[in-house]
C-alpha cells in the first residue's frame, strides 16, 4: 500500500477506534503518518517505543491501599489520562519488544485496559513495526495478538514522495535526482552489511545536510553517512553536472533565458520551477512561464504543468495555455 493510501486507511480506522498494525521496512514514514493524522485531526498522540519498556512499565507498579486494604496497580503516567478526550496511542516497534512486554500490550489492545488502568473511549490504538525480513531484531507476534489488529503493509512510492518533497521545499537537486532515478529513493537490502542506505527518511537527512552548508570536504562523508558511500558519490556527481541552471527570477520576468541541454539540469530546473511558482504567483509571471514551457522538451514541460495544476495553480487562465495544449495535448492522455 502506497503512503497516501495507507494514511487514508489509517485515518478511517482511527475514527472507528479499530486497532491496526502498520508494517513496512525502516525509514519509509510509518510513524510520520500517524503524527500527521493526529495533527490534522487536532487530537492527541502518545508515541510509546515498546522495545524500551519492561512489562511492569506498561502494567504499572502494585502498592497497598490502606483505605481498601487491598493491593492496587498504579498506572504509568505516560498512558492517556483522559485530559485529552481523543487521540492515538501509537505503539511503535511493537514486534521488537520482548515477549513479556508484548503480553502486557496484548491486554491493553484486547480489553482497552490493563491492571487498574482503562484507555479513554476516544482514543484509538495504532501499532507499527518492521517486517521479519528487514534485518531487525523482531519477535514473532503471537497469533492471538496478531488477530486483534487490521494489518496494513506500506511501501515507498517515488511519485508520492516527489509531490511531498516539492511541498516541503526539499532541495531541488535531490528532487531532480530522484525524478531521474526513482529507484534510488529506497535501496534497502537486508543482506547488505552497510549501515547507511537510502530511504525516504535518509534523503530528508541529505536535505538537512545540504541546507547546513557544510565545508566542501565534509559534504561527501556526511551524505555517505546518510545514504551510503556509492550512492552519495553518484548523487554528488549528478548534482555537480546539474548546477548550470538559468536564472529563475529572470525567466519569470520574461527575460531571454536559455534552455539547458543536460537532462540532469532539466530535472533540477523542473523542480525549481514547481517550487517557485504557487497560487499567489501573478498572472504576468505565469504567462512568461507558459512561454518558456513551450520551449522545454515535452516530458519536462508536461511534468511542470501537471504538478502545478495538482497544487492549484490556474495555468488554464493564461493566454499561453492554449498554445501549450495544442503542442503537448497528445502527451496528456
């Protein structure tokens, strides 16, 4: 299941308080999806890393109540206390937790209570974990626990990641590189001995590295530490070849701007145009953009127009849009 579809499915199940387990390889955004849903719904979110807990941490500690002359359980402070009426209790890394911790979680998931504690009615339970084939230390989930969940498996999708990256302002050379080489978005191999590998999360780290403007000699080791040495060398070589770009400001003002010949540069140029143009861009600049897009190679021109339309930019109101349609309509089917 692609990330956007997984997010929609999780959102529906959270509304109905149906427990679900989100499976997927490391670094593809499982926990990010849960946090985004909570933020968008305006509800609480508590992230518990069960691999860090002992069984007593989840169940609580017994103590003697002198009033009732009974032993009662003091629930842990990190569980929802009802101060927020709705929310998501996110049990991350559930299948990496020790079997005894999983057994404690089983009661919470099955009965929505554990010991003296009861989960507030407005809270949903979402769990996540890596697959057994992902080289992590995981414990096979007992069948009774597995049967308490709806199971969804996520996989990365380059097109959806590209749209997300453009909205988030990810460095255009990263977006351009992964548009040209979509297979480089996720290159996890469970058999590889290397510690660093490419995932959507590690490419976001590369963006932060570039924005930190490190010294030139540090760039290669830093990026290699995020995505691996071989891919880092390929990306930096590609980035160097793609940096000869026209002045975007002059382009949007109607200046005489050349069209790059290098496919690498064209990928980066397309990403830059998509990031620089928005719903608040004046119509005059959009007209200059349409005139320039008529000069671009077809696949890059169509890429820019489709993405801008998806983001709500009304190119159809430009005088140059009719000429663009006549030239590229055959590619829009």
